């Protein structure tokens, strides 16, 4: 029983780590897209004037 509990605990920790990595990657990508859009908007505003 002790060995199966260890396997479950490691599996849960691995799952939480995978979910955390996915959420972090999503947030980083979303922030980069926001910055790129702001940079493009600034470039377009500057080129029109």
C-alpha cells in the first residue's frame, strides 16, 4: 500500500506541475501578443503623422 501511495503522490505532483507550466506558457504568450499589438499600433500611429 505504501508504494502505491507514493506513485499516486508523484502522479499528482506531476499533474500539478504540468498544469502550472501550461498556464504560465499561456500567460507569457498572451502578454507577448499584447505588447506586439501595442508596438504595432504605436508604429502605425507614428507612420501616419
